[in-house]
């Protein structure tokens, strides 16, 4: 690891910025260490327990994307414009993904997270690309720390089964691996692994983002399992545990309102600062007094 940043001292607080040099600046990582002191009051890891007994996800913003979603403008409330796959038992994918997302929303809220769903009963916009654009736009607008797209799969073969997790940006791989492991441990589904997926919502989000396929609706045995309310709770539990594990292993800086305004005016995204999600997109520090950082 090559030290390219500068050390800053203020009172008895110390921040060390260490930037690893890689082939791609977009995948460079930033490690931030905050020692107790005056400075840590302003630049403290959000997942540190500065307040005793504070919920584990206090300060985190998470966007849940229940895959698909029918559009009543297709004629009536039973429009089939974007329902996703139809299980061999007659249950639609968009119904299942929304139920899982709502259960997960409750769990995350109890842990202190601010949670947004990309849709409710119906789709968040016209079917197709516009709807996907709206989902990404929501995550960017609320400055989400994580984006989780929930789906169920389909195959022409009735014997294919299992769960798999997709990511696109290199900085999302760690989260994807954790999600896949928790899904297998908690739900008992077969492990189909972690893969790079060129899905719109993964390619165009700037925070760690994953898409999880929780079983196959085309497999008669698995369809009966994954459309049951008990399984919805199991998958929600698995994703909740994965998010908690990821949060506990990730150091993020707390951005106070005046910092957001300052950096927003300069065109600096909190996601561009590597300590947030491992995507160092800028060749300078958001904080002028820390000095320029070589990219």
C-alpha cells in the first residue's frame, strides 16, 4: 500500500488517509482511521458506536428494489405489463419480491436504517427502461449507501434450482459475496454462486449494489417453497444479516450537513470518496485542509 495522502492533526484527533494505487482509479480504496479527540467529533465512522446502545445501522440509507411490478395503466389493477416470472404454481414474481422487501424494510428500520422502496403495489413508472431509470434515480437522490434488488428466477428447465447474487461494479463484490453466503446459510437454497451481471440497476448506481435471485419459479418444488410467507421471512432475515455484516466491516465517514452542502457545490459525491464504498472517483480530497491527493 502506498501512502499518497497527508496526515492532518487537529487537537488530539488524527485522521490518516491511505490510498492504494491500482490500475484503475475507480477501484482504488481508502482506509480511514479516526482516533478519539476533537476531530473525531466531526469525522467519525458512522458504524462506530459513538452513542451507547445506538442501532447498528444508524446513519445508513438503504434502497430496496422489489423486482418488476405490474402497472395498472395497462388496463386495470391486474395489468401484466411487468410482473416478472410466473411460477408454475401461478404466483407472480413481483408479488413475492414486494412481500420480501416489506419484511426486510421492517427489519432494517429496527436497526436504525433509513429505508426506501423503489415501488409499492405497482411499478414506479412506465414499464421498461424508464422504470429502471427511476429506481436508480431514487437511490442517487437519497444518497443511498446500499442498493438491493430482489428477484426470483426462471428457467426453461424445471430441474434448475438455487440462489445466486449479481454485482457489476468492483466495489460491490464484497457485499455480493456476503449476501450470497447469508442467503444459502439462512434459506437452505442451493448455491449458484456470485456473478458479474450487466443489469441496468447495477451498472448505473454509484453505491454498492447487488441483485439477488432467490430461487426458481420454474422448479415445482422450489416454486412452492419460495412463494410461501415463511420463506419470505427467511430471505428477509438473510438479507438483513448480510447488510449488518457488511456495515460492521465497512468504515464510512459521517457527513454533516455543512459538509454535504460544501462538497455538493464542488460537484463532489459522497460516493466519490473512497471511504464510502471503495470507488475513488476523484483525484482530490473533499476537505481542502487535508491537501490534494494523488490519483
